[in-house]
């Protein structure tokens, strides 16, 4: 899920917000203020070669470098893919970039503060939805979501699709926090579905106020989240068993307890 930016650009770290001043000389921002702050449309805050990196973590494509104009024009007219009507292109993009489970893991969950500083502590693996997340079903990252990196037009049309069209699986709060804080705002805002298969027994309780607090936390990182699958039986069963249960729910052969809290659909299994 590589985005086209330098290491650290667009990341949000509490310790950075308290110590760094913006390029406009503004006072340091705290974490909450920074997540709400938006740059005026098309205004870059960092230049990286030919690329202007926006506040939301994406590249600004409003200005095409002069030496690239002939290539862009040639692609739009001669590329068999880019010449297709947008409806057909979008269907192809949806098939190419969707239908995956992205498994996000922290390498050392015992020390969550470590993950806020080191991106190498986060590992993502990719699996087709409808199959167990086992080594034989794994899709190499080179084959997973590389389409947006082919050219400027594909980047412009599809860069957020891998986040919108796929389910992200987390092993608990530390992995959510570590991973989400290294994503750009444009990426986390389009995530619709997650699956939690660790440290989630709390959702089995009847304390609605406590569950609402967890939903608020999830929506802080993923403001437009629509559905969360929660493996409440993980402490009694193996991970592979929980994954099998989820597959049965997804294909409609097993019922699950579904509730809605603060506009988020919670599916307990």
C-alpha cells in the first residue's frame, strides 16, 4: 500500500506536533488540531522533485512538469486502458484493486510507543477475500496494489481505492494506532470496513457506554468507517478458527450478532 511520498510526509505523530513549527511560522499543532487542519486546495506544503505533497498525504497533480506533458497527452490518447470509457475503466480498477483482506500486524505489540516512531514495526500482508489468511493464499505486495503507481492519470483516479475497496484486519488497538498514524488523511478517511481478531473480548459485554467509547476511538482513526467485524471468541479459539467463522458470515452460511452504535455497524462472531 505504498503512497508516493517520502518517508514521514503526511504522518501524524504527537511528539512531532509538539516540537515542530509549520513552514508558515504557525504555532505547533497538537494531534487533534492537526487531524482537522486542511490546506487550501492545490497548495503544496512540501516539494519532492516534480511532486507537490499536499497536507492530506497525496500528491498534487494540478501542475504537470513541462517535460512530462507529451507523455501525459500520449497516454490519454494512445493507451488502450486509458482510452476506455470511464465506466469500463472503473470496473477494471475495482476488480484489480478490491476484494482483498489486508492483514496489519505490529511486530512487537508489547511496546506500542515503539510503533509510533518506527514504520518498520508495522507489517502488512495481502490475501484474497473469501480465503483463509494462510501462507499459501498470500498475494505478494508487488502484485497487490501497484496500479496507482503506473502513471499520473491512474494515480489521480485510483490512489485511494485500495483503502476504500478492501477490508483491513487488525490484531488490536496498538496495530490500529501504529498503522493509522502513518497513513495520510485522504487514506484513512475512505476506509469503510475493518476486522478485529485480537483483544476484542470487551465487545461481548453488555456495557453499551464502554462499547460506544470503543466506537468513538475507531472513528477517530477511520472517520467514515461503516462496518467492523469483531472476533469475540478469539480467546477460546485459534485465529484460523475465527477466520473460518468470518468466511462463513461473509458468504451467508453463518449468522452473526449485528448491532449499530454511533452509526457504525458492529458484526460480532
